[in-house]
C-alpha cells in the first residue's frame, strides 16, 4: 500500500485558502478545523489513506469500522474566497510518512489553485491560561505583517524552537512550491487529555478577521466555559495544596527549633 487520495467528487473552488487542523497539543488544530466545517456546512470530497498512519481501524457506534484517514472538505462562500479544510484522526507515525502525507496534501492544494495556507496547532505552556495568546510562524514576511494585524504574535524573546508535524512541514514544503503559509498556535497547557476549546476560540477569532467572516462559536464556547471552570477549580486546589505544604513546613520548623532548645 502507498499513500493515496481517494476522491468522491472534485468541487469547483474560488481561489481557496487551505486550512489544516490535524491532532496535536490540546487538539487545537482539530477543534478549529472541525468547527469551521460544522458551522459553514463543509462538504467532504476526498480521503487520504497511508501505511504511515497507526496500524489500527476506528470502530463506529454501529459496530462498523473506518480506516484512519485525513479528509478534505470544501467550504463554499458566495462572492468570497472558498476554504479547503484538512481534518484527520491522526498524523503520520513515521518521519518519512510526515513528509509523504504533507506532499500529498500539497498536491491536492495545488490541484485546486491554493496559494495561501493556514496550519493550526497548540503552543504548549505547561499551565492553564486565563486568555490564551496566539503565536505565529510563517514562510513569508508579507503574511507575518498581515496576521500581526489580526492579533497573532510573531516576535518573542529567546529561542522558540521548531514546529513538529504537519503544521510545520506544510510551511516549509509549501514554500518550496511558492505557497505562502502561516502556522497559528494557541497557548495550551499541553496535557495529553486536555481538549483546549479556549485556545481554539482565540485562533478562530484571528482566522475569522483574516477571512472577513464572523465565526459563530456555539458549542465551542460552551466547552471554553467548562474549561474556565476547570481552570479556576484547579487554581483553588493548587492554592490549598500550597497552603497545606507551607503549614506542614512551619510545623516541622517549629519541632526542629524546639528540639534544638531542648538539647541546648
């Protein structure tokens, strides 16, 4: 088996923007892409299969199975640029596969005349944020200037490291094909079990202003409020734990002082 794309149909798209949202830190990319498809009634038109995905199938509620795939959706916007969205259950499990799958995604993008790419991911901070910032990286100075106007942060102090996976590779490989690309990364704790709706909202706000489209938050907003309750509850628990440790240390210190007095 080789990596291949299976089309159900080929839509006609008007100067589309490619938005990639595959699983990663906080599932930020996946939340963003799935929300766009749901809110703007995107239509699936192709599926990408690869031997580089994990060796398993997904079981549906009715007991049937699905192969792991990356799926392409078309969002039509009258009198505006259309959107081509990439969603999937998994990224490639191998280094070679990451390159191979990203090249296939770009092949599809090229076929539909994509010139601009937005990839979405999470920026792991190791803690919960009250209002997540959105950091960016791009392969073109013009696109940095454009997205800076919409709230993305590109300049930071120190070494920010690299972007692992499709969100980063699509920028580099896209540049080789003459495509402008930006990666938007919402601040997230980076916990493997946390689905970060708040970070996804902040990224969607920037994408919305760039596209000139008001994006309803709906269910995503509910999930963000639930996360805020969780964050506040966690803060209270941490404060109690710190206070308990401090009291215990004070008690230990007093016992030590008393022992010293007794010995003296």
